[in-house]
C-alpha cells in the first residue's frame, strides 16, 4: 500500500479506538499516523525511509523489506520500548494501533508480510491487490469514510467538551449577581 493509504488507515483505526476508549483522540490520532508509517522504515522509498535514510538502509540491509518490521516480534519490541519510555497511554495505544493497521493493509497486498519473523512464511489475505491499483484507491476511499464517521463521533464530543469547559471557565471568571 502507498503511504497515503497507510496514513488514512492509521487515522481511521485510531479514531475507532478513540470512540471505544477514554484516550485523548488528538494524541491517539497523531501517534496512530506515526505508527502507521513506522513498519516501512525498512523501505528506503517510503515516507519514513526518506526521513531516516541511514536507519532505513541499515534495517533493509540486515532484514530486507516486509520482514522484521512487519512482524509480531517487532510490534512486541516496539510496545515494550514505548511502554518503558513514553508515559502517555494515548500515545502508546495510538502507535500500536497504527502499526496494526499497517500490517492489516499490507496483508491485503500480493506480497503479504512476514508476520512470524524469523520464520519466512508470508501472511496475506485470500483476496489481494497491487500497490497503487484501483482497488487500493477504493480501500483509501472507504477508510476516508470510516475516518469521517468516527471523526464526527469522537471529535464532535471532544470539541463540544472543550467549548463547554471553556465556557464554564469564562462563567466562573465573571462575578454573578443575584437580585432578590
């Protein structure tokens, strides 16, 4: 899948998770986007690979593409490191959610992923598509609709609560006069 499809997949999945949890949706979405791009650090032509070319080349040289960084081992390692170094639960949850969405989207391609690395078995769905195909564009469009749906559900409540908190703070700052 292309980077834009992974990004919208990270947004859609993060919004869905935010809908069912009490995690901060803004932090969850930001981390979800980062997590949706992270597994492609092994590919020099990816958005994250271009951002960190030295790391990307090193990982690709050692492991290749869609192997270690697309495995359960990698997601467990990242989860452990994130849990140790990042104290915010929304950031942790978003990063892992984005990575899982990346894995699912790449399992929909003909190449599949090496989910059980170091075992060289590739995992893919029975029906697959090619990167950049018309089918990927349909998947992208559907993920946009999912994002809109959960975006209104989650961010609508988030914005309402923010405005409500702001108005309450404003009311508390003004003196209240009672006429009897």
